[in-house]
């Protein structure tokens, strides 16, 4: 049976002057959203692309942890970031994944191979197949 996740947004006003709140179905967070933050950037207001970045980073971390664990290389720690770029009038342009990890007994080359496999297998990466996804991977020693 498929697990369903939900979120909702309440928006008031025009695109340029309006604003809204996006809430996760779990009740874990309610976040402010507006066009100015999306088109110009802001420190205290989220954007759909920030939410995509969070989804991509967490999905990739799980996929990499799973791949490493299945091969007998359970990671001690993985630090993953995703940067999703948006250009008004063009849309979402790409996602840059960066991962560093502490995986005992694994070389840099092996870590990069597992990271690339996780990038390809991550369901969020697959959902974002229409954009460029790049990856940087480094082991922590």
C-alpha cells in the first residue's frame, strides 16, 4: 500500500503583493511563503524550491544509507545538502547535491560510486528527472 504525504497552502492576495502559509499534513511545521522570497530570496520565508531541496537531500541521504548498508558498509554519518535553483519565467533549473560521509573501510572512489547509484535511485531524483542534477561526494577521514 502506498504511503501518502500531504501539505496545504493558504494564499491571500495577488502573486506580487500576497503571501501565504504552507503546512505539512503531519503538523510538523507551518511555513510562510511569498513571491518576493521565491524570486529574490529571503532568510525568513521559505519557497517551493527550498521544500524541494529538503525533500531531495533527505531522500538522497536515505537512498545512500540504504545502498551502503546493503553492501555491508553502514555509514557512521552522512551530511547531505541540496541546492535547488529557480529562475522566474523559466522555472526550476537544477539541483546540486553535496554529500560528505564517514564510512569505515570505504575509499573515496567507492563512496563516489555508491553516491552516484543513490542519486540515480532516489525517488525524488527520479521525480526531478526533467532538471539537471549534479553531485559532489567526499569521504570524511
